[in-house]
C-alpha cells in the first residue's frame, strides 16, 4: 500500500515556496527562490485522474494567484524563466551541445505555469488573463535594475573565478540576488542542483566573454559591449572581421553616447538561433512569447530522453490549456477598436481576441504541424520510469509517489504512446482553431497542403512540406479505432487532394475501410457525433468511382466482429452495405437524426451503380429496410388510430413527416434501380430479394411520387416472375440458377436511364458549431489531460446530390 493521493496532494497548498510564489511579494528574476522552487524531479502525470487530483490540490494556491498575480508579476517572471531556458535548450539541441539539466528545469517551470494558467483561464475574462502575462512591477530604488551592476558569486562555481568573471544580470523588483545556487537553509553549495548552469559549455563561454567589474562584455581583443546592453537587448554578440572593425567601433561609440573608454562598444547583432546566455528583464514573459516558445519547442525537440519526452508532453498540454478558452465554441468578451497594432472585434461579433490573433500569427506553424504529425505517425512509446524511490527528489517528490500509487490500481484506459496521443489532439485543435471571416488558419493550411515526399512537384508554392505518406496511411489504419484519428482522416480526405488521392490509390484500401466499419458496427446511440464522423469519411470515399468498384472486388474470408450472423466469404462492398443499413435501423429506433439517414443513403447511392455480386444477406436487408419504412408510410397515408400495443411504433411514426419518408423510400428504390440498370447480370441475390417482396413493392407502382422509378423495377419483376412460373417452384438454388440464366438473356438497354446517383459531401457554412465542440469533447475524454467539460452541439454537414 502506498501513500494515497488525497493526503499527499493536500500538503501542496501549505508549501512555503508555493505560498510565496502566489503571494503579493515580487520575486526578482535572479532570486535564489527560483532555484529552490524548481529543484524537484516530477514525472509527467499520464492519467487524467492524477492531473485532476493535482489540479484540485493546487486550487487554494491558484485562488491566491488570482488575487495577487497581477500585483506581484511572479507568473510573468516564471514565464520569463521558462522562455529563456527553453530558448537555451532548443539552441543546444540544434547545435549538438550538452543540455545537462536544462530539460528538467524547463519542464518544472512549465508544469507550474500550466497548473496556474489553467485556473486563470477558467475564472478570468480574457483582458484580465492578459494582465497576468504582462505584469511588470516597478523596481525598488535600491534594486540592481536602478543602479550599477554588482557581481554576485555563483555558490557552485563563481567563487573559484577571478573577480572580473563573476556575473550577475539586473534583478527585477528586488535587491541583488543571493548566490544563485545556494540551498535554502543550508548555506552550502549544491553541486547537483538541477538549475546549475556552470557546467554547460555555452554558459562557460559566455562567462569567459564578460567582465562584470567593468560592466562590459568582451567580444574579442579590442571590442567590448556594455553588459547592461547585453541584458537589455537580449542580444548575442558576434565578433567582427578586422576589415569591418572601424565602422563597427564608430557605430558602437554612437550607441554608447560617445563614452571614451579604452575598449569601445561594438554594435549588437540580434541572432534568432542563439539566445542570451543569462536571463534578463528583456526576456519576454508575455502570452505571445509563451505561445511562440511552446510552438518552437514542439517543432525543435525530439523525445530522445525521458526528460525531453516529459517536456514535450508538458508543452502540448500547456498549449491545449491555453487554447481551451475555445472549448465551448463561444467567446466571453467582445472588444472593439485596435489592440497592439492589430484590429480586434468590432461590429458586435464575438471575434478577434488577442489569443486568437496570437495563435493565427504563430511564427512556426508549418514546423509545428510537421512535428505533431511526425509524433503521431511514429507513435513513440512512453519511456519506462524507474521506481519512485530512486527517482524522486525535492519539493514535489510526494506528487509522483501519489501518482505511482494510484495508477497501480487504476483500470482507466492505457495509452501506449502519450506523446502521439497528445500530438494528435493538439494538431486537431490547432487546425480547427477559431478564425475570423476571411482569415486563413495557417495550421489548417499547412496540413491541407502536405504532399508525398516522392512527388516530383514538391517545389510548387502550394506544398507546405513533404511527408512520408506510406507511414501516415499505415498509422491511420492502425489508429482508426480512436475517434480523433477518424477526424484526422476526415481532414485529409476533405481538405487535402494529394493525400486523399494517395489513399484512394492504395491497393490495400480494406485496411482503412474495415476499422471504420468495425467502429460503426460497435457504436451505440450515445456516440452520435462519432457515428456521423465515421459516416462522413465513408461518404467521401464513395465519391470515387474506382473505390466503389474496388470494394466489390475485395473478398473477405471472415468478419469476426460481425455478431448478428456468420457471414462467411463476403465482399468488402457487401459488408459496407450491411453496416450502413444497420446504422439506418439504429437511427430509426433510437437516434432519429436526419444527418445520419442522409449520409448513409448517400453513400449507398454512390455505390449502387457498382453493386456486384451483392451478398444475399445484404440484399435482403436492403429490401427489408424498404418494407419497414413502407409500413410507416402506409400508416401515415391512412391516418388510422393505433392500438395500445403499437404505442412505441406510433411514437416512431410521428417523428417522420410524409415528404421526408417518401424521399427516403424513393432513394432506396433509386439505389435498387441503379444496381439493376448497371449490374443486373451480376446481382442475382438482389433480384431474388425483389421477387420475395413483390407484394411490398406493388402499391408504389401507382403512386405518382414513385411510378417513374417503379416502371423499371416492375419490368424486371415481370420478366423474372414469368420465367419462375415456367420452371415451377423449386429450392433457393434452383431459383438462383434460373435468375442467373435469365439475367444472361436479359435484353440490353431495355430499362429507362435515370440520372446517375452522385452525392457529394458539403461542409455546412457554420460547421464550426459542430467541429470545435466535438474536438474539445475528444480532448476532454482524453485519459491523460484533465480539462473542464462542456456540452457539444449536434450538426456538421451532409451530402448533397
């Protein structure tokens, strides 16, 4: 038995460091408090129950932050530290340098940011939320930011350095920081402190370049830069070539106000690829900077170690938390005018909030989409965690102990690849994120424009990036049991002609279709939105004539998940007909959603002209559906009162109006007619089913709404009925043999031709009302992350002929 989560998590709200973090005191950027606070080892919670328990345990702290966060600016400072460390980490990874403890420190700071921000998003309007990420408390008169820099020794390494190499950066809102690595209450150095940067090669190089005593950073033998400028500008100093030195010195002198020194300042050069080696007040802790840094980290980092894996998980979870303001599909505040140089809101529309603007203008959308899609395709497994006792240290050791203890007895869903799971959900949220009218979503655009890395026209401007589509297809096929994977398939089929064309060209298309059919077969009335999403995928696939022919040529030896009866050998096309008819019957009995009916019938209609050797059970089910609807239709025509035993059926009948029911009946007859017109000789089981239900079909020959389409069906019935009378009654095999022989003798072109049945999926103009809540319902159902739950809407799009 381990420590229970409730008793362990409860102690967090009284932790002195956390209480100070959410208090009114402004904590300086270089205060040793941050070293103490972040010196813990905590493995990422991989269960939503653990995340929920952690969220509830930190609720009192989050409430304090709401009261004090704007005044203290501590969340802003925490974001500054994360942004700075993440930039260092990304640069180190890109340049192949040793990252040491940077991933752990970056992860720890981001974990705190997520816990605090998640509560702020739930309780604050957006303008209030922004203030926590833009708070800048004034520096006291004696703070280092208001006076010349002083040297602060690093307790683990700076003591051994000469005085001119001991560094500090300006401290925000506090006196000069104590030794950066002093351990609280001990007074001794901690060589193993997670935040120690002394051993990092790029930090050592920076320290060797700078002189705090003179206040200048040494660039080379005769060029220096004011150290305050390095901190203020967040710049990286690049040595200049001797031939350029004269101009650089002149520019530096002008920038320094003409100060006369033996070493003259050089011009600062901003460098996106190399961040500042020490944190400074110029490090941006705004919401925009946080979003850009998260996007950059996801785009740059790979899960090469346990800590990097956890950091990527935390980046994705934090990104989802920041985007969760949209999960109810509505905006909570309307602004007009301009904000920060860009137009927001106006005209009473719930649009244009700053967060939307930041997401839509992220600096590395294409790279982020590529990285998220790569994580999904690769499905990296979760790293094996060592025993808690050997892993834990620091402030929050009890948290992971509780998570380990509670998860050992949990029966919740196991996610084999948490990174791929979160990457897929974040990709879906980003590609369907709210956008203003006329504005393109850059994430959606990037996903809609990927191409196969073997294509010859990759240099075209409409290709966002090449991708290995073989791997993408195989992963989609293996993951389609997850609703989120079915939604990703929809995005590709509906929005990316290159990917949809590739999928439809596959000779193993059954690997994609079978999981879709299995999920439809297993779905119940509680999964209405998931059923609709699966049906839309099938409808889009049936828009391709080659697909419709191929599925009737693919034979399946068995279908173990089909439980109603043994099917034996059956074509994939016949199985599709059976599953679609089953969904129609489920919808009639329980769901009663017109979108489900429309999309099922549209898919069947698209396939009808390609029906070939339709399975006997599928043919009987098709005519059985017509018979069931015919009974409802006849009752509506007669308007007869129903008996008590028909009460349940009466309720069903009253949910149909006569025109809608007649439209469904006519569509079924059109499906039958298309199969007879195009493939009569190959559909003896369909003809047998028609002969078996002649009595049900007979009344519709005289009804004006059906007489034209029934003329063809009557001609077929008359022809085969006469031959059946000539041969006399016999066994089923004898009748089928007669039908097969008669079909070969059937005169060509004697049936009237009707317009070809072609239905196209059309996304509704306001489909966002379906997709955004639906996507967030998938995120909320995730077994990894815990977010507030909300209801979802119920309409997306449908087929049109």
